[in-house]
C-alpha cells in the first residue's frame, strides 16, 4: 500500500508556505512603493504601468447640475444621470438603466457596438424630463463620464485607444481606435451633438472619485472583485512627461497593481500551476493571489493535491475536483462563513461542487482550513498593497521607521481608502483579515488615521461626479 501523508501534516506545511507575517507584509509594501516610483520614472517599462489618467481635479462636493455616466465593462451597458445640488443638496436624485449587450454586438463590428451604445444613451437622455431632474434645453450640453473597463492606451483625459477586448468581447476592427471618438461620432451621426464625453476612466478611478465627493480625505481607490487594481492621488510634478493644463497640482495614477510581483511573496505550487495554465502566464501574479476569479481555483488546486497525496476524499480522486474552476470564490466564501460545529454548509458545498456526498467532520474541517489560508493570504497581501500606496504618498508618516522604532507620528493626515468589489463587500472574513493586517502594519496611531470605506458603484456615479467636477473646474 502507498504511503499516504496525513492531511493535517500537509495542511500545517501549506499554512507555513502561505504565511504572511507582518515583516513580509512590510517588505511587500516597501517593494510596492519602490516599484511604483520606478514605474512613474520609466513609463511602460516596469511591472507597474502607473498609467496617467490625465485628470486634474476630483469632485469637491460643491458640484451642481445634471450629469451623465455610461459604464461599459461587462455584458451589460449602464447609463446613469445624477442631479447635483451643491454642498448642501449633494445628490438630489439619480436614475440608471442597464441593458444587456446582445452577443452579436459583442462580437460584431465597432460601428454596431458604438451605434448600440449611442442609441441607448440617446433613448435614456430623451427620458430626462422626469420629476426631480433639471429640464435642459435640447441643445444644452450634457457632460458624460465614460467608465470603460478594458485595457486602453489613454492619451488625454477624454481620449484612449482600445488595446484589446476581453471578457467575451471581440471587435477586431476597433483595436487601436479611440473609444471616446467612436462613441462621440456615433452620437453625432444620430443627431445628438450635445452629449459630450468629458472623461474616460476605469473603475478604480470612479471608486476614488465617488468617495472623494463625500470625503476630501479619500486618496486611494481599490477594486477587490473579479480582479484587483488600485489608483491614487499623486502630485502632478511627480509624473514625468506630463504637465497639467491648468494650475492643478494633482492628478490620479492608475497603478495596475495586479501585475505586481516580488520574490518574497508566498507563491506556492498551486499559484505556479494556476499561472502556468492561465491565458496570461507570468503576468498579473498579484491579482492571481487575490482576485475573486482565482481564489476559489487555488483552493481547488490545493484540495486536488491533498486528494492525491493524502487521500482526503477517500481512495479515489473525485472527478469534479480535477476540473478547473469547478470550485469558485463564492463557494469558498460560503464554506468559510460556516461557523456551525458540524460544518454542514461546508459538507453541502463539497457535495455540490466536488461531487463527494458524504464527508467526515475531519475532512470538512480541512477544507474549511484551506479556504481560511487562501482568504487570509489574499486579504493580507491586499492590505500590504494599500500600505505600499500610503507609503508612496507619505500618508503613514515614516511608516517603516516608526514600525521599527515603535514611535508614532501624531501629525499624520487622515486618509480614506475607497474600496469596491464583492470580496470587500460580501466576503466578511476576507475584509476582516484585510483590515486587521492594515492595523498590524500601521500600528494603533496610524490605524487611527487611515480608514477603509466601501465606495459602492463608483464605476457609475463616480464617473458622473468626475464629469461634473471637470465642468465646474473650467
Ligand atoms: P467585478 O466583476 O466588476 O469585479 P464584483 O466586484 O461583483 O464584480 O466581483 C465579482 C467577483 O467576486 C467574482 O469573481 C466572484 O467570484 C466574486 N464573488 C461574488 N460574490 C462573492 C461572495 N459572496 N463572496 C466571495 N466572492 C464573491
């Protein structure tokens, strides 16, 4: 008979391989801050792209008037309008509509796509005269914030060429074309010259902008959803090769931190395998350890190895466990949320996703532990990324020194980190691990000055608020 390893022994070793002690987190934060600086100084040459957004202002809360946002980032297209009432009125009213994009449009011509988007926008604008919204003349300009969550080579605040379509879109004749111009000309051809795309942004920027509207201490926007990314407020003079057109001294940088990697990251056999079998091996490693698209798959790979080497699910390896992505992050988070002594929910998910109907409590405990290890690692690494950004913008005083000496900096400015995405919003244990790690890294004094905050739906409202801020700023 084959010598099998004890599952708990395997688990102990795996936990060690995934460990993220505070020293490792601090090194990771420092490496992130250093790479950010290098990315800024060497545009496009480093792992962190540090993309300029060309924004010269963010919402102040004083904006007034009627503004629009359009959001293209997946299989639905969303249009939204907000009526802003200034400092006291704030968001007086908002309305949105979502339309599914027909499959033939997602894989058709660029003209068909932008005509479809323009038609949806014009139809939505035509229903503007409802209670609570300002009645604009037909020929008055409507400013639109455009959230576009695909890789784009941005060259101005309202100009950017699509690099590649992802997420099921395949419109080859538009690669390399300016998405704003295409939308703008489709609108013009349909007789709507008065709808004007004021800015092109991604979801992290929308998240930051929405939070900033309510709280001027917001300096960082983070997405923890299918993938992960962050942006932050940078000094304009820290960005070489660009100067603001106004007297603005700030801008926003899109870090594209999913592509971060450092050799001290706890990278295991499961990460190696996932990366090798992915569509983009050797890229987006940080995202592959954190993103909702991947964490469940990492858990599956660990359980598969345990099934093979420790007989975790009996003498046979369950067939379903060999299928990539048979276990998803929502499964993982549901199992991880099971605090019942018998772990019945864990048992039910194992039956559903892995196809093993009867499991012992000991097996269920092992599966729960694997979820815990992967969630804790992902959450703590996200915290290290955020602290890296805070370090870059000096929002944690001399963090590394103070952490070493135990001295505090009571002068530190208040900083808000705006976060959106299902991992932060719905995966409670992930969020708790992340926030605990931030406290651990920053210490009590700093932790008092840094707040993380859910900035829900920033990719919609945030873009409209940015359009408003830009029109107010002029
Ligand atoms: P986006 O695709 O815009 O990032 P979300 O922020 O909703 O959208 O993130 C979706 C991702 O979050 C999916 O990968 C999914 O696996 C994961 N997810 C959704 N619900 C949960 C949940 N309750 N717990 C953990 N992960 C979840």
